[in-house]
């Protein structure tokens, strides 16, 4: 049995067709890694922002820190650190001490800072044909005792 190498040489364009089949999967994989990395980075930033806001609210000082100042600290932290791709949606910040909203007034009360952020994907929903939702909500809550 003799192998016909001339028939193998005449398969022009086979590589281009294989590349065209694999390219969408490679793009989905590459952009998926990038966008999920940014999502996880923003999740980390939201968690740190809730910690920074709670820590700012519980530290002993005169005068006491108000809920508006805690919210401003969280929004300042997220405004300078979040990766948003131009989407301008600010996180929602809720501050609660014990059962009432506001800053620390009594030593030993629990101060809770909850931050919610709606993360919007850039390319992943379009590339995945609807397998990935266009946005996800990132939530973080931190509870600390007032000093």
C-alpha cells in the first residue's frame, strides 16, 4: 500500500477553516478571563469599602461620625478604585447602628455597613449568547462594635 502525499498537499485552506471554527471559542475564553477577573476585583473593592466605612464609623472620636460621613467614605473609596468601563452607577450604602440608622453613639453598639453594587459586563453576555447575565449584584456587609 502506497501513501499518496500529493492528495495531502492539495488541501488548501484547511487551516483557515479550523481557525475560523476555533476563534469564537478562543475569544470567549480570553474575554471571559478578563471580565471575570475585573468582576472579582470589583467584588474585592466593594468588600474593602464596606470595611473602610465601618472602621471609619466605629473609631472613637469627637464629634461622632454620622451615617452621611460613612457613606461619603465608602463612595470615595469605591469612586477611586472600582473598574467600571465607563458605566457610572454608584454603589448603594446602608448604615445601621443596632436597630436604628446612623452613626455610633453608644460604646458597644454594633455598626453595620452594607454596600450593594450592580456590576455590568462589557462583552461577555454578547459573546456567550445569553449564558452570562448582562449584570450581577455585588454585596458586602461589615459589622463592627462601636469603640
